[in-house]
C-alpha cells in the first residue's frame, strides 16, 4: 500500500498487484487506479501498462 500512496503522491498511475500480503480490496481502498490479481496474465498486465 506504500507503493500506491507513493504513486498517488507523485501523480503517477497506481497499478496494484494482489499477489503478496495485500489483497485486491485493500489496494483499491488505498486508491490504486487498477488492481490485477496476479501477473500470470501477461497480456492483461501489458494492456494496463500501455493504456
């Protein structure tokens, strides 16, 4: 969640990945613009980063 806060504080799009200790709901509540459940779907991750 510190990464999300840092992104938001610096006007950067916050993309959270719920693959660690922090769940998707917590990342969304922290303000992440997009939340991925994992990086297993490489095409989805690339699409998010390219948009």
